[in-house]
C-alpha cells in the first residue's frame, strides 16, 4: 500500500484515512485520537506540523476519518518531507497507523494575496 502524499504548496488538502482492525473498520473511542506529525527530515526532533484528529472527524458516508490541511499549513517550501500517523489510545500510548512515509510538496504558481 502506497501512503505517499503529494500536495501543492499553499493549497488546501483533504483526504480520508480508514483504519482496519483485521477485516473490520476501527472506530476511535471518545478518548482516543489520531496524531499526524510532519518533519523535514525523519530524524529531526521538531515538527513542522503536528495535528490531532478527533473521533468526531469520522465521516460515515466515506467510512474514513477526514484529515485536512489548510493553505497556511501547506505553505511549505517545495521538496520532500516525512510524516507518520499514530493512534493515541486513552492511556496515552501511541500505536503506528502509517509509519514514516514521504510527503512531497510541489510548487504552486498562484499565490494568495497578502
């Protein structure tokens, strides 16, 4: 399964994430959340972006958790970054959902007026 993300610089980006537990979809408990971290290099300690996705982000129609990035969040220099997604359980433990994977930011021509 290819989880590489390719997004345009300074553009809103939305995707869905379906979590499987065997053959069944996994639905987050009220006190669980998904944590997404983006770094320039996987070995860096600081995040460029770290955001959480609550259980309420589940879309019944899609059967997935909606993950969206704003134009401000994607206003990054073009190039290769790395991200991963973890499930933060109620006891604070993290479980890998998507391991360290490439995220490519491609150049955009049209820019937002400041």
